[in-house]
C-alpha cells in the first residue's frame, strides 16, 4: 500500500523528468560538442562578461540582456565549457514542463496532460536548433504567466499582479517578441472588466502589473545607465531590431516563411492536435457550454494569445525554426483540449479507467514511434557538429593573448578557441544593415583592427563581404587600403582564408 501511494505521488514527476531528458540529451555536450552560431555568440559574450566586459558597449549583439547573463552564469559553472549552460537549459525546460503539465492536468485531467506534455517536448527537438536560444528561456515564464493569471482570477491576490508584470518584463528582456501571453492577459482584463463595468478594478490591476514590469525595466535601464552604456543598449537591442524587423517587405514575403516555419511543429502532430483544440475551445466559449467551465479563463486567454503569437513570430520576414518555440506553451494547451474531448468520448463509452490508461500508453508509444526516425536524424545532426578546423588551427597557431577576427558570423570559433575579438562587432551583420549602420561604426571597426593587429579569418560569408561596406567614404577607403596592404595571406582553412599583419606591405594578395 505504501509503495502504491509513493508511486502515485512520484509518477508525474518521474514522467516529466524523463520526457525533459529525452528532449534535452541530444543537445547536451555528451552528444553535441560544438555550439550553433547564435549560441556561440551568447557563450562568447558570457565569457567576456566574466572578464569585465559589458554587453552592447564592449560586445555588440541585438538580443536583450537576460540571455547574456545566463550564459555568463553557465560559463562560470561549466569552466568555459558548454556543460554549465546546458544544465541551466535543462532546469528551465524542466520547470516549463512541470508547470505546463500541472496546468493541463488540473484543467483537462492526467491523460490529456501526459500526452500534451509528451507532444510539445518531442516537438521541441525539431525547433530547438542546438539550444541556448532566447525563446527556450522564456518557456517557463510563459507557462508561469498562464498559471499565475488563472490563479489570480480564481483567488484574487494583490501580490500576483506585480509578479505577473515582473514576469512580462523578464520575457521582454529575454526576447521582445515573447510577450504574447502578457498581451493576451492584458487584453482579457480589458474586455472582461469593461464588460462587467469594473473600470476601477481594471485600472488597479493594470497599474499593479505596470508596477512589477516597471521595477524590472528600471533596474535594467539603471544598470546600463550606470555603466555609461544606455545609448549602446538602445541602439543594439531596439533600434537595430526595429530596422531588422520592419525592413520593406511584402505581405507575401512575410507569409511564406510564417507558413514554412509551422512545418516543424507538425512533425509530431502537435500543431494538428492544437488546431482541433482551438476549434473545440471556440465552440465551447461561443455556445457557453458548461463543459470545462472551470478553466474558461485559461481557454479565453489561450484563444487570444494564439493569433498574437503568430503575429509576433512573423514580425521579421526572416523566420527560423527556433522562433516557433514561443508557440509551444499555447499549442500544448490546445492539444490538451483536443485530447480531453477524445478521453471524454471514451469515458462516455463506459471504458474502464485501466483500459483508458493502457490506451494512453498506446498513444504515447505510437507518437514516439512515428517520430523516431526524425528524432534519430536530429540526434545525428547534433552529434556531427564537430569542432571547426579553425578552432584547432587557432589553438596550435596562436596564443591565448592573440586577437582573432572571424570576418563573417562565426563567433562560436572565438569562444571555443578562447580567443578575443579585437572589436565589439564580433560578427559584422550590423555593419552591413542599411538603415542602421553609420560611417562612425565602420570606422570604429576598422580602427580596432588597425590598433590591435588581430589574426583575420575571412569566412567568405555572403552577407558580410570583406571590406565591402554599404557606406563608403574617403576615410573608410583609406583604412581599407592600409589593411589590404598590410594583411597578407598566410594560410587557408578549407574555404576560409587566414591573414596576418605585416609591418611592410605584402608583396601580393590574391
């Protein structure tokens, strides 16, 4: 009897942990020895933070600051390896999985919650793109916001509102487009309170949410202002993103990547289940069915959030699979709705609880089997991310004190080789972004190279052709001429070309 009670208490925790490990082990350092491009940038910035440098002022990137300091913690824990940041990722996804499971279990029952959890964690494998990305770290925040708001509506408490605001702000300062849940909650409050003629309540709740968000925002602003980097923070994390996201593009160009981006979400059938759940939830709310009345608040917020998330994820015409991690919380809710309807049908047929349990296990096995081949390919793809030959070259042909410039977007090489970049523009996308780059930025970058004499590796990256900037001037051309004269070809690494500085002009350069 005691063993049975223990199993009943522990089975959910064990299941959530097992599913999380299935999702996260393929990107662990056991299997994946080398970070993807974006993750390499964040790891490099985390490493440099530990060496006294400051994001935006000393290292340029256009993400909000939370991910940089998470990576600093990870690098510190892992001793300059990926182990520390992977453990942090594991904890964040585990928290998201547990909170999401508890939401669905309470709303729809254990069976739908188990399968919905399994679905979204399997789907995570197809959109995580090597991990350590901003949308991954907002998953527990999104689930927590849904859980806290549901509780606040059922058992009003003043402290929950500023806590919600603080979570909204944390999500915003991790990735600006992951505030869909926050927008949906505010929209729900406006509609519900105005409909109930509770204007004063609405003002109080919004003010408390604003207080929590404002405290977090003020702390972030004050931190960078105290370091003299507020303008750099604004320029990189906001001005650049505005230019990047709203560069002229047609609706057709935006719709194509949006539709393409949904494809990875369909590999496990999560998106298909979620669409059925959206339809069921709409019918229940429109016709005021009593079924699921206890979670009507949750369903309404989820219905508001679904189109908001799609709009936010399509703000950039350049869509990557990891952007769609932001949809996973809401898709898991709607998948659970569809599964609840199915389990309700089974119960109405008077099928025993034991048979329903066996049927649940069968569904889990079928889903796992259907995606096994794709999952195996993902594991293999991550495993083959071996250290770049450039890392081996730098470790044998340079010293730890040497500056190394990867001309292109390969900052991960700097991190893995533990070689500093000579410029805060550790990758050069901002220097090629028309509408953002200035003559002063280009001159700063070229002056850094002239001052520090780094090893330069031209990665032949199409968007960042060496010395071919969108803005040219006599001063810029003079610096380029000097670098072309004094940087001589000394080696090659595959298709990449290695240059080193010489005091005297090079006899010839290809």
